[in-house]
């Protein structure tokens, strides 16, 4: 049986700010909405990873600050190279992403309802990294830069610092820049397991769900079952990573990884996220993590 990753209930207060809005008196704008609109936004923001570090109250403030926009097919909501003004969540419609010089001018990514984009420029004070174009008529919700930085960047800071430090100790990531390490840290999701939980199941071939894992705390054992015989082939401890082999060759999981300490804390990332963030850098990294370089 596959273990369910549990979300960490801990809410740590943020003391180190490094760059996020520090204005304690900041009051986000409030854009009046019908109950139906609020309900629809709440439904779509559930899938926005960056919002998952927010308390309920913070999320409610972010939601009430959101401004709805109707966009027609063909509109560029974001233009590569411009300054970042908003973060967007897609309620309806679809979007293509274009990056100059990448993929022979074809779209490098596609967003559907529940998708969100425009976080990079706001998080890293960088120019827009891509152009995002509506391919159908669409409805999106915008979070302005200040509200995004005040709530979303701050609440993700503690998690970021912890994972940055962790990534810094892993040789595989020794060649990436500090900024790239921050981006990877932001995209890692905590996943906690209890002793005996199966983290990866040998034979699993549900590639769309595949993630690779960093073991943050605890221990896990690696077993292979062959001809009805199960043998322990390795023990994983803090600082180890696993789950990358099947991603590399797109084949079923070669072994089972089971939590062997009372609790095991991992940080997990889907391959899609890794590629999105590290696409251009993949060649410089160990091939173990890089599959389809755009
Ligand atoms: P932003 O604030 O830079 C453009 O504005 C947004 O497009 C960006 O945040 C992301 O949310 C989104 N590279 C860069 N940005 C991307 C990419 C991307 N995909 C989506 N966005 N890719 C790398 C291409 C070399 C796509 C990889 C699959």
C-alpha cells in the first residue's frame, strides 16, 4: 500500500526576512466579491503550491485582494523581459508559455484551470522569464506584487531557508547558483511518512505522479523483490536522495523504499517542476536528474 504524504501542520513564525516586504502595517487591497466568486477562487487556489504555506487568515486576505480579469484568446498576460506586477491563478481557459530562443519558438509549457504563473519575477525581483499567452478566452485572478511578497514570499521563507541549506550539502547540486538553489528550495514540498510506510513501490509505472525525494530527516530502507524473495539492497539516511532512477529512464520503479525510522521527513519535487526550473541548466548538472532538456 502506498503511503499518503502528510502535510506538516507546523506553522513557524517568520523572523528572517531577506528581501520580502517587511511592512508590518501593510494592508492588502480588498476587492469586493460575491460569495460565489470567493468560493470559486478558494477552489482554484487549493492547487497553488505557493499558497500552501499560508495560514487560513493570510490566505483569506490574499483571496480578498485578488482582482478578476477576463482575457481574450491571443492576449499576452505576461511579456518576457518586462517587470513583474502580478501573480496569476487560472480559473478558466488555457495558456501557452513561450521563451525566446527556446523550443524553436514553440510553446514550452501549458497552463490549465488551477494553474498559476508569474511567481518568478515577483519572488526573485527578476524580469519576466517567459511570455504567457491565452490560447482560449480565459478568466484569471491577479495578486498584486506587494500582496504576493508580503504574504506568499514571507511565509515560504522558513521552508526555503531549511531546504536551501539542505540542497547546499548535496554534491549533485554543487554546480548550481545560489539563485537556482533558492528556486529549487521553493519548489520542494514536505512529505512525511511513518515507520513502515512505502514511499516508492517497486513496479510502479504511474510516471505522471513520479517525484524524486530528498531525505531530510530519518531513515528508509531500499528493497528489491525478485522471484518472491525480498532483499534489502540499501539504507538511506539524512542527506540522501532517491527516486531519480525511474525518472531518468522513464521505466517502472526499480525498488521499494520504505520508511524505517519512526518518522521520515522528505522534501519532494515532481520532475515537471524540476525541468521547469532547471531546464536551461540541466546539461551542467549530473545527467541523473536531467531528462528532456528543452
Ligand atoms: P515569471 O514571473 O518569470 C513568466 O513570468 C512566467 O511563466 C514565469 O514567472 C513562470 O511562472 C512561467 N521558464 C520560465 N518561466 C516559465 C516556464 C519556463 N514555464 C512557465 N513559466 N520554462 C523553461 C523554458 C526554458 C518552461 C519549462 C517547461
